[in-house]
């Protein structure tokens, strides 16, 4: 990451990650790896709030910055409508190169990319930018600690944060480093997102696709839902 960011001439700060195995008992339902990842993200978000940073990008240590990343980052930093921007994301339907579905109405970005509201549950918290106000809301939403880091970002609309995504993503997991990940999507234990599993099993496929299209048209774009087994955790109960 230092090599990639240095090559682009971007200032950065490296944060030591939290080892969940050495951070005390993890909350019920979280693995040691998820516990460490969550605490690592929350520590950086607290720094953004404490240092009153207007807009900061958070990158995990095993991602690849695609060509054009720097120009997209600078363009998103100038955009004032988003408190949370996902530079890397995927879904149950689409991989990291294509990303989760976003709304059709979008702001053009360099390199043919777009900045738009996210319209389905976005998996992954490996590359996102957040404003100070957004970080403050995410920290409140994460308490009491009860869910993985990418639930905090993916379900941020529950905290009043509108999620925008860069489409297609300009950051992807580095395959050479992520071939054997220690954290998988634990929503259902299958690598499928909560929203994706609900669409496939609880709602007829055609109706699910129609509802996604409506969200992409701007009809309650963040109205993707978690499965019943996840709602208690998301509500803090």
C-alpha cells in the first residue's frame, strides 16, 4: 500500500491494525478476526472525528488501486453530497470489478466512472471515504459493538448516512494477498450478502429484480433489508 500510494503522490498515514486474538473477548457472534477488523476501522473513524478531518479515505492493507484511482479520489473529495463513498464494493450478484448496483442518476467521474447512490447491500469495507460527520454517525451506529465492519458501512443508511459508490469500483481486493481470507461474509456464512440471500429465497426472482430497478431509479435506494437473523444485531438488541 505504501508503494501504491507513494507512486501516486498521495499523503497517507499507516495505522497498526488490532489483533482480535489479543483484544479481549469478542462480542457474541463475532469471530476474533472480525473483532480485530471492526476495532481497527472504528479506531480510524475516531481519529477522523478527533482530528476534525473533513474527508478521509480508509484503505485496508490488501487492495489494488486501479488505473485512474487518484483522479477519481480527487473528484469525490470535491463532491459535497456524500458523507460515505465506497471506492471498492461488491454484492451477491456482482464481483469487485463490477461492484454493487447503484442508481442510474449519477455524477460523472474521470475515466468513465460514475458516483451514485448505492441501490443494494454493498459488501466489503476495504476502501471507503467518509466525512467527519459521517464518521461520527458510523461510530454511534456501531455501538454497542455487535456486527462486522462492513455491516457498519453497508447498513449506514440506518444511521442516517447516505451511501454513494464509485461505479465501476476503482479499488479491488489484491488477489495475490487475499486468496485465503480470514474473514468471509458472516451474514449467512456462504459469501452471499444478507440482501442477496433474501432476494433469492424470500422473494420471487422477477419481483426482486423489479424492486432493484425501482431502487436504481431512486425509489428508496437504500431500502435493501437484512435477513431476520441479522435485524436484532442491527437494531442493537
